[in-house]
C-alpha cells in the first residue's frame, strides 16, 4: 500500500508537461493502479481514513490529471470521486472517529494504525486527536531509535497513543500508555488492539499525576518517560513536575517532553518549576529546524521545544 501522504506529487509538475514526456501518473492504466493500490487496498478498507481525506486526495489528483490533455480520466476513478464528493462537505471541519495510518519508514514496512477524532475538541477532551507535538516526538524516536530500543517506556498524557506506540514499534521492550480521561483510555485500548504486531508490548493504564503512589508504581523499572503537549495548562504544571520528580529516581532515567510554546509565560513557568526542585535538571532544544519530518510536516507558525529532564 502506498500511503496517501507519500504520493509522488513532487515528481509531477502538471503546470509544465511536455508532449514527449507527460506525467506517468496521469496515464489511464496508472489511474486504475492508484485506485487498486490505495483507495481499494485491503488496508484502506479495513482501516478507513476519513471521507474528507480521501475526497481531498482524489480532488487534487483529478485536478492534476485534467491539466494533461494526453490522458482522460479513468471511469472508475471519476465515478468513485463524484459519489464520495456528493456526500462529503469539504468546506466544513468533519467530526467523528476515523482511522489514520502512520508509516514509520519510507519502505512502509512498519506502521501504526490509530483511530482518532476528526475534531480537535470532542466530548470535552483534546486527547482524542494526535497533535503536532506528538508527531514531532514520534519523529524524534524514529530518527533516534537507540534511545528507546530495549527500554521500558512510560508515556504521560498518551491521548491516542501515537508516540508510545511508535516507541513499541521501534523496539521498546514495554510501553505503559497512561492518561486519566476515561474516553481517552477506552480509545487507547481500541488502538492497542488495532496493532497486533506490538499490542503485547503495550499496556494501558489510568494515571493520576497527583497520586504519588500511582506515579511511583508506574515508574518501577522504567528507563524512559515521554510526553507530548502536556505543559500547556499553567494550573497543572506543579502537579506534573511533582509527578516527574516522583518517577525519576535515578540518573539513568531520562524524560523526553515536547511542548508548543503557545504562551511564553506558561512555558517559562514550567522551566522554573523544574529548576525549583532539588532533584531534577533540564535541557531544552528547538525542533523548529529539524529534518525529522517523516510524520510531521512542520508548521512555520509552531514553536516546538524538546525538553530532556534527568535526575541530578
């Protein structure tokens, strides 16, 4: 299966086709192969992406084909698109759960499948969708798999589970995916079962950061603690830092957090709270210029930082 986001748009310039060398992707036979290997592939059927995503992809593909006069549109392609477009409103943000397939290598051998909400806020929770911070942290571990290979990992505020599941797929021995929202925990269980290749390495767990005993138990034998976009709320920063302080008891343990600097004051408050502890030390790096973009295509408007926290 060819993931839709890896489709060969960059190799096709429909604005400058030549009669001698028209884009191969516009060929009628290749259009049929696109339908077979992407739209009607067994993986796409079983783990269906949103209708809006598929319609947007086909709309772009059809527009490119129409700019190449040498070829006509495949009947099956246009019939499927017309039927889908008739029931899909591309102008409005969709809602409801759909599947997203994340390929972790260019050869497409390693995949993580997640069911996610299409709306950023659903059922009063922001944890039912993968945010940019989660994508960036997952990309970081894909680029540096030795950090988590053979390690026991705990994810804080796991949400849909992407980053922790990626760690499992990249060789972590065990991943404890934690959250405190009931709907999020149910979705995590669903997503764990959707990934049978790594499900035996993943455990879903309800974790209250304010409960010292729970945090201590969750951190037993843990090597790496991860979290994405868990520092945005200034009212929980002290609780979060105290939880990390409880869990990190050895200089061999490392915490990797990604944070979007939406409010500089909140981010600085988090850093200061870490500095006020007597056991934790931090370092911060920017992920804005990183080339680790297999999953995440960086937004120029996002200021994302990677924090490494260790025991003094």
